[in-house]
C-alpha cells in the first residue's frame, strides 16, 4: 500500500486533471451550458473531499489485542489492503460517472 500522503496527492492530482478537462471543454465547446460544467466540477470537488476522507482511517486495534506482533502486523496489513481496494473501487466508479457526464455534455 502506498502511504496516506501519496494516496492523497494522487487523488488531488487526478481530480485536478478532471476539473481542468472540464474548464478546457467549457472553453472549447461553446455551445454547451457553463452551469452544467460547473455542476460537474462541483461533483469532482466532492469526490476529492470524500476520497481524501476515506484515506484518513486508522487501524482500530492495538498490538495488545493480538497474541504477538506478527499477528498484529498481518491484521493491520490486511485491513489497509481492504481499505485501499475499497477506495480504488469507489474512485473508479465515481470517476466513470463524472466522465460519462462530461461526455454527455460534449455530444450535444
């Protein structure tokens, strides 16, 4: 798993790129409604905020809850892998929705 700082930076970068594409498309395709693009940019900002919040989780167990350190590390690793997988799935699904909305505006 990447560390939390790297994940947050990657999320911020990806959302910034999507928002930038919206601004570019808004200028390029002048026959579209700017308010629709603004709504998509707002959705991207909300996606970024939610995804960053999902990165900021802690393992709720302490080493004393396990028989030894090896079991604790294994459980912690498993927990964070599950969190990372869920975050990746969430980002993929939401990004696909946003890109679909962007494509729908361009086809008008």
